[in-house]
């Protein structure tokens, strides 16, 4: 059933992207992520709260004793994910399968401490990557670790981080 629901979310994303209604994608991304990883309630609904137990934690977030001091953050900012979807639309390569490949590769969450999140926000890196991420000649080009590494945010190892 989770696969069915995940596929349904992919179709929602397809329709929204095809209609160029990118502002509502966050909710579909999150629902897809939850279904894809089995993070659901007993009623079969996506449960974003389970992301806090499932996603890799920064070392600082792991040390937090108060859950309210932790923030879930996209590994790549929403603007990057939406930008990649826009490129699929632009190149006339938008398919449900292409969206699934994109999200399975790039849609991940991490848990950071509120202090780390505030540092990301202060640098403008909650919704954007550092400029070097977009510069092909730069050694940090397309490096998803870069915004965290620059701030000294380290994580427990996760398969997608390798």
C-alpha cells in the first residue's frame, strides 16, 4: 500500500510541476518521502514526526535532550529540488519515473540542532546552497555536503551521504 501511495504522490508532483505550480510541492515531497520510507501512522497517513527518528542526526542534534531543540532540514534545499524539476520540465523530460529517480537520489532529511539551523538561516542556506554549488569550475560544485561542512555540522553516517 505504501508503494501505491508513494506513486500517487509522484503523480501529484508530476501534475503540479507540469502546471508549473511549484509553490505547493513541499507537501507532496514530504508525503512521498514518508510513504517511500514507511513513515506512516496506523491509519496509513504520512507521519512527518517519524522523520525525527529515521533521518540522520548531526552530532549536536544527537546530543540534544530536548526534542524541541532539533529541526528537520532537507539535505538539499527545496529550491534546489524544485530547480531540478524545472529543468526536467524545460528539457521536456518530465515523467513520473524521472521524478522518482530525482527524489530517490536527492530528497533526504537530516536532523540538526536549532543552533545549527539558525547558523544555516543566518548564512541564507536554509532555502539556498552556497554560490559555489552552482559554479562548475568550483571544487564544491554540486556538493550537497558543502553548506553543512562550512558551518562545521557533522552527521552520523547515512547511506545517501556517501
